[in-house]
């Protein structure tokens, strides 16, 4: 049942509370907006690997939308339909369905993991896209250590301590590096005779890891990972996955209970259902003003949009750096000062675990400790709210002095019911 229609605050409806959408609402300031989001926070995705490894408290890599956008209204719900001719969006909020009228709407619906039709992937693969994925993966890795410690059979113990990551972009490399640091810190608490050595495997279909960055930095990253014992299989794909095993395209079978899939993302699937112009990936097509092609008053940005950039030959990649610049331009366009979107990338950064990183800043390649420091400084700068920055700095300071915590919290959020044994 649809309840009485309501109007978007300030006439602007922002569909999505991720990095792009939340910044549009924040930059609109006192004009206000109505944000529709399934979560009441914005996740700063580049810090997700550190949340998974325990370097950062998970709550510190998210920013509550009500704090970040104090002049905006927040609806915790999901977009179900969009009638742009009538300027009405149908939103599912809990058990109710709301009709929200607007003058201008911003699509910032983000992306989903791109799962390929590989036998067994959906059943046995773990995603690494949001905060729930990161927390689950951390608990899963710590559970594997406990399972290995309890095993009497060496081969079964080795399977528990084998971790396979498919996808060697930023997400895969950073997640593997951070989690291998977590395991290395944790192993000192496990008796030596009860466990074999952990095995880390990185797989990618591209001929090299981190193909987005210059070759020299990619080679440095590969060298650092190899020195730490990581097996790197490039020009290789996942053929199949089963309970306790995965098979790669070359026929190599690996006994493992951990398969992490980080091989790319795809725009939110609901975009194809809205009757909007989309490309072959399902991303909304927008013009140089960030306006949806053929739809006055409807805008799109971030991971869900194919955004042309007048200073680069192709569309923008799905990174927080580009999403922020798109949000700044779109906010000005919403305010009646439309100009084409132009942005030249300032650089690229990635961490490779504790004290190691790579960065390309204004064409200057940096690596090692300097690259790690620049990467952390950049992410701290991008994180909104001074209070959040202080919390992250406090976490980083503690992690410099102490090893990572190894408490496994898999039951967190799943308490026993009253009366259960």
C-alpha cells in the first residue's frame, strides 16, 4: 500500500548514500535534500581492507549520514520505481511504500560485485565490497586458524590455511596484504607444531597485477608480495569452485576453504529496470553535464553512471577520487551554474600491508614507506568529518604500538534467543 505522497526536501532527491550521493547532499548545504539509502552511513571504501584486518575499528571507516549531511532528510529504504515524467520515486521503507515527489533527482546507486557464471562461485566465493563483507571475511580467516590448530591431519590443516583471492586490482591486492599481516600477527599465539605455513594465492586474468598503475609500481608491488610468500598467477582465471577446493584455468587444483572474489564490479542491476539509457555494462549514460541523456532534471554519477570526462579519452573509473569531483561539479550544476565535467586524475595510491605502499602523485612514483605514508595521508584527507579523522588517527597510532587483535566475533549480531541452551 502506498501512503500519502511526500516531497523531497529542497526539491532534490538523492538516490543512494554512498560516497557520491552523500557528498552531493553534503555539498548542497542548507538547501537540503532527501537521501534514500539502505544504510544510515557512508562507507569510505578505500579503508575497507584495514577494517578487515583490524587496523581500524569498523565503525571508524563509516560516517553517519545524519552527521555528514545535517540539513538533509534521510529515508532508510530502497528505490523500487521511478516515474520521471511525473517526477515521483517509489521507495520501500520497512513495511511501507512511499511516493516521493521531486523537482530534481540524483542517481547514485553504486555498484555490486560482478559475479561471473563460474561453477561453484556463488556457493563458495566470498565478496569484498561492503562493511559486512569485511567483518565476515576477518572472522572467517580467524576461524580458519582455529580449525587448522585443531586438525591432526596436516593436509586438511593446510587447506584451512590456504587463502585464494581472485582479482588483483586495488581491492584484491590491498585486502590480501592486510589480511596476511593479520594472520602473521596471530600466528605467534598458535603452537608451532599444530600448524603448517599459511599459503596466499593471488589470481588475475590480466598479464600483471594492479594493471591500473604504471608498470614500475606494479612490478614493485608484485615483488613485495612475492617476498612475503604470495603466489601470483597472472593471465589465469578461476575455472570452478567446490567445497574445499578451487580449480584454475591452467588445471591447477588448490585445496582451500577460502575463496575471495574481488574481480570487478557492475552497476546496480535496478538501473536496467528503470527504463533509462544504459551502456553494455548497465551503467546510466550521462552527458558532459552529468545529466541522464534525454531526461531533464535527472542526474547520475559515481559507480552507477558512465561519466564522460572532457580531459580524458574514456569514462571515469569507479574510484572515490572521481566520485568526489563529480559530486562537486554536479552540485554546482544543480544550483543553476551548469558546466561540463572536467577532471584530470591527481594520482593513484595503494597499501601493501604494514609500512609498505605505492603511490603515483602528479606523475611522481613513490613506493615503500613513503608510498605507504602518502596513501594513508591521502585517505585521511578524503575522509569527511574531523571527528572521524581523529578516530582513524587514534586507531593508526595504536596499531603502530601493538599487534592486531585476534578476537573472532562471528556471533556478533546473532545473540542466543532466550531459553536456548
